[in-house]
C-alpha cells in the first residue's frame, strides 16, 4: 500500500522540483529535439545551443532518440507538452510523422521551430535552414577557385546525375563558374553515393585528364573516395580534393594533405541560431513576415519566407578540423 | 569452337573496346590507374564467381550486396578493435557463410523461391545495418590497408588472390564431382536426383559458398582503404548478375563457365573508365551496360531454341 503512494509523492516532488525553477523565475523553457542524441553532428549543435541558452538565460532541455527513431521523437514531444515547455525546436526525422504531434503542441500554445530537417510548414512557425543550394554551390566553386588561383581544369563527382539536390547544387556551381573564365569543368561523374565507386571514377578522371587540378565532390561519400584515388595515384597536392562532407569521414585525408577543404555548415552555429530563434519566437519578437533576426554574437540573419538562413557554409581544413568530431 | 562461341564473342567485344581505346584514347593505358581500377574490381570478381555457381544451379541471390556490407562492417569493427587481420579475414568469411547458410536452409530446405528469400534477406540486412551503423563510416587503424604492405604490393596481392581464386574455382567446377553436381542440379534437378545426386544438399552448399565468397570479397575490399562505408556493396548484386549473364551463364541454369564470367566482368567494368576517356557523358554509361546485358539475354534465348550441343550438358 505504502510503496505506490511513496512513489507517487516522489514523482510529484521530482516534477515540482523540475517545474518550480521555471515557474518561479518565469524563465523560458526550450526543448531541443535532435534526430538522434548520440550523433556527433547533433552533439555539436547542442554545444552551440547551450551557449545561446546561457546568454539568453533560458532553460534548455535536450532529448532525442538514441537511434533515428521517428516514433520516439513523437513520444518526447508528448512528454514536453505535458511538461509545459514554451518552445520546441526539432530536427524532424519524419516530416509527416512528427507534424501531428507538433500541431497538437501548437494547439496547447507551445511555439515550434524546426532546424536541420523541416516538418510540414503548418506544423511550425519557422525553419532554421542550415544552407541554401545557392550558398552551397557558390561556396564550393569559390573554394575551388581560391585553391587553384582561379585557373585550371576540375571535375565534379555527384551522387547521381539526376538527383534533385545534386542538380540544384550543380546549377549554382555552373552559375558561379562564369565568374572564373580561366577555370574549366571537364567532367561530371556519378558515384551512386558510394565511396568505392567515387574512387574508381576519380582514378579514371585523373588518367583521362592529365591537366586535372582539382576534384570537387558534391555528395559526402565521394570526398574520401576521391581522396583515396588521389593518394593511390601519388598525386596528393597536385590534384586537390574538396567537397561537401563530414569532418570525421575526411580527417585522415585532410591531415595527410590529400584533401584540402571539406565544406559543411558549422553545426555549432546552427544550434546557437536555433535557440535564438526559439527564444525570439516565444517572446513575440519574431513574428511571421519578419525579414531579419538578431542572434547574439553571430549577428543578424536574413529570413526568406519562413526560413531563417544560417548562411555561408563553413570550410573545414587542416587548421580547424580537429575541433569538430561529427 | 562453337562450344565457346559465347565466351569468345564477349572476349571479342572486350578486344574491340580495348582496340578502340588504343586508337582513340591511348591515355587509357597507364599502369597505375589500371592497377587501381583492377584492384577495385577484384572483390566484385570474387562475388561474381559465387553468383555464377548460384545461377548455374538455377537459383539467384540478390542479397549479396547486403551480405557484403554486413561482412565488411563487421570485419571493419573487428579491425578497429585491433583484432589482427589473420583473424578478421576468416571471421568475415564465416559471417558470410552463415548468412549464406540461412538463405540455403530457406531455399533448399523449405523449397522457397530464391528470389523471394534473398530479396527479404537483402532488405532485412540492409535495414538492420542502417539501424546499427546510422551510415557512419568505420575508421580503420593503420596497418590494415594493403595488409600493412606497400600500396603496390597490396594491390598486386589483392588482384592475384581474386584471379587465382577464379582459376581454382573454374577448375574445380570442371574437374571435381562437386562441380558436375552444380551443372547437373541446374540442368535438371529431378534427373540429377535419379542419378544419385542430392539436389537439396547441393543447392544449400552453393548458397553457403556464395556467402563465404561474399565475406571474403568484403575482406578484400576492407584492405583497400583506411575506412569502410556501410553502404558499400549496395547495388553489387546487379553488377555481378550482369557480369554472370554477359559472361554466358544461362539464367535458366546448367550452362556457362567462370572464364566467361571473368571476361564479362572485365567488359562491364571497362565501360565507365572508357567513357571517361572518350569524354562521353555519364548518362550513357548505364544505357550502354543495359544494352550489353540485353544483347546477352537475347542471344541466349536465340541459342536456347537451337538444339543443345550434347557436350554442354556435362
């Protein structure tokens, strides 16, 4: 008889303990929900979020599935509704799946922002978008031009020549290429998202184009694939390797001087911006139709429609790659 | 001569391609890139040999790509945990054989159609691996790449192992009783049974061998780079089935040999680099490979209507 009662009291006390600081201080409570909480990418996000939360004086809850589990994300949203958080910031594992739970939260007066991966537009107020296709395409092309002093032949390795996002990036790369008249794109080759195939493609590209100076990979597995090909050909430094990818998959080649730069957004900043957006939304400072958002030390960000754009992608290279472990 | 018409015509096509490259793009012939490309295809050759056995037996295994990934990641995790390579390689073979045995029990034991069983296996293994690995690369310690040898030695070793294995399997298929079992089961399982062969046992063993070869191929892939991508091996099933069919192994079983498979794989593998050298757009690559496969199947069906050469049925 006694035990359930004791347990109930304990739970109640614990709940009160959790809730009271928030109630007492009237502090904002923001729930940050990643796709997977053990993933280095989201852990890096959290570092930035913690920093922003400290600056803003808000309470930050960080929870997520241990694997990328859409159902578990819904469960956490339900829990946070019960707990009465002010804002939920979520990287949606399943666009449709999470939206039902998010709409329910909205009906309870909880504000929603998404980051990294969007939910349905009606299930959130703003999406903190890490990078636009234009931002990615231009950055890749600019970085290639910088490494080659704006002169020479380069080749591109894609996932498939027909994939939507890849075509979109290619379009912007080609657009930017016009700025560099002495650079020439000699080939675009598919890798099917396979590192090993990218390696074969890069090997053949180098042998067919003796003047090739750089290989640009626009899908992440192709960056280490191209790097391995360059290494095996003994052309490290002579044929430069850049691409869109994760620091952890390229660290070794960057240290060996095979890969020059890996481009991705700075996840820490993504987490930081997300919390600033969430807090501004809860305080009523960020309203639909807003054109800009000020986010602490990172400055002012543009808003396109309901997308808050993080902006220029970040370049990982030998100097900084060890600071990032995703 | 007529008996090897198919194999010779594939070899002829390969010869024509190589001749065209010599004339139009002599840059194709550079030792280092060719050796690197050959090394990359070595694991594929090993899997193709296994697939040839399976198809000769009148079965199919579309789970080899997923098996390859599972074996590769498992071997990679072991190597990352500093397990020595002389244990990692047999372990990869063992895991492959085990997966093959599961296929074998379901197909030979329960008489389920191999396309359905291996389709289920393909999806299950791939999704299981995705759940476990989340697409994260396995980084390997130093000394795994090229078995700790120099790059040149390692590449030659990998290629030599794959070719030697093909030759040995090819000889075994012709000379050993077990090899003749494979042809007999694939030609006519009932007749084979009446002749004292056990088709179920034979089919089961062929799937075990298929798995073991896939595991070994994954190990040969592991030693080629300092990291393993969990997605590696995806699409491998189509590549090897294409090589086997182009190489003249009849999809209806019982006819074909490994020499043809070897040449078929070379032909298909040469197309992508050849197109790069000839500066033909990537869009054409799959179309050309598809056409070659279609040609192979069509010539098979035409030949299939002609009376069989008695020597071919072994």
